[in-house]
């Protein structure tokens, strides 16, 4: 059977090291070691042994992750190599061929592609910019049937930056509970809210919920490749068996750094750092759009360091992204790779001068193409 490649990740891995400005990423400018570690913590890291670490995650790290979730314990946590490994294991554990899966579009297409490669039947709830990317819960309820095995949501959403309200979250749980299907909640952007409190987790709202998170997005520590799953102990055990086949364990030094990052004061500092970069970047983007004579528009995001920008030209998004890359050495993510045409996903969580120069190059490329 044909294999569904992960088009977005493949595109990024091809070109992210070959351009002057990479705005196709989905995190902020990541922190450096001196920003994270004081002298005593640096010495603690240097004392870390390089033997095999605890396969399911160090006890201290699982304890600190569990502390982020209401009534969770270390037994509810499995540490993974980023959220991507967590998502992959959830799909391979829960799904089998012909199962029905519902995803949200536009969205990060990992679960969509994993489900297709598992020969599942994939349904999509399509978000629309004219509705401010608001999830149509009635449509979700209609699509969900007794055959539905899994509903997957990303909250806050990648790429739109929308956030589900507590009422919307409750309705999603009700829809899942009605048919007994699993709810997979990718929550890697919790903590990236631009003007409101931290988004609550789906954890604790339903007995068949599996939550995934990582240090890559809200914390700006993508290079650690540390993520985790929060689930019932029986589900954690099943995921753990797949984890042993896939990677044995996450990196010991990375888990030590993750333990430090999730100290209360460090976590507060990292979230503040990320939000400061994101807010500045979004302001620069909004101001730039106002100067582009209607060539671009955006539904203002509520969260994330990324913007899903609509361009008003009759050009496929991949063609436009390639033109921008080839003519002005800027990499952006084509909307087609996120399930929605005539949009570009643009990362704005970098230094202001970097964002300004890259946006000016994007504008020049678009003017050149549509002239």
C-alpha cells in the first residue's frame, strides 16, 4: 500500500539548513544552556552518568511532569522522545486497520498521516477562517459514530493559534463519551497563550483521554527532544512496551535538563521568555500586514509563536513557498501541508530584526510572483 510521508516535516528537513531565514518552524527561538543553567545546575549536569537511564523516564522528571496535572501521579506519566514519538505510540497502540479516526483541519498532520499509514479511515472537521477558525462542535458530533475509535485535537491549535473554551472542551468529552471513543489531546502549545491564562489540560475530564506534551514549544527547548504522555496506568504500560521497541529510553542528559527546566522558577522563566518573543513577533507581523496593500490577512491567534497567514493570490501554497525560498532564502510552511490552501504558516518567535527582514523578503517575493 502507498506510504503517506509527513510532507511538512520532510519539507523542513530538506531546506531548513539551506536558507538564511527559517520561519517554517513551530517554536520560538530556543534557549541556550547559559539561559537555563546556573553554575550549580551546570555542575549537576556534568555529574550526570552516561549509562542507560530509567526507560520510562527518571523518577524526578515523572514527578515534576505529574505535578502539572490535576491528581496525576508518576504512574500516569511516560517520558518520550518529544511529543512526536508520543503521538506515534498512541496511534500504534490504540489503532488498527479500518478503525475510524477524526482529526481537525487545518492541523499538524502527524496523527492524520499515522492513521492513514495504519489503514484507518480518517475523517476531518474543517475549520474556516470566516468562522475565526472556531471548531464546529455540531459537525464533530455528526461525524462521530459508534465506529469512531479516536478523536484527535491539538489545543491550542497548530497552525491557527485558537484555544478551545472550557465549554467546548466539555462538549468534546461528551461526544467521545457518547460513543466510547478515545480522546487524544496534543497540548504542546499550552503555556503559549498571548493574553489569557494557561489553557487547562483535558486530563481528568474523561477516563479514555490521553494527553501529550513536550518541552519544545512553550518552553523553547526543542533540542532536548523530551516529551511525555499522561494516561491511565494501564495505557501507560501498553505504551511503555512500544517505547522499549522504538527507542529504549529518552536521553539521560536531556532528562536531567528537563528536570531542571520544570523546577517552578525555571518553568516560569522559560514561559515568560517564550511569550515575550511571541508577542513581539506577532505585533511585528500585524504591523507588516497593514503595509502590504491587502496582499495578506490573518485571523489574530490567541496562542502560539506561529501565524497562519492568508495570502490573496491565485497561487498554490507550495508553489508560493518555493518561490519565496528560491528567490529570497526564506523558508515558510505551505498551508497545503497543514490541510488548507492559500495560507502560509510563519513562525514569529524570533528576534525582532530577524522577523522584520524575513517578512520584507516574503513581501518582495509575493509582489514579484503576482506582478
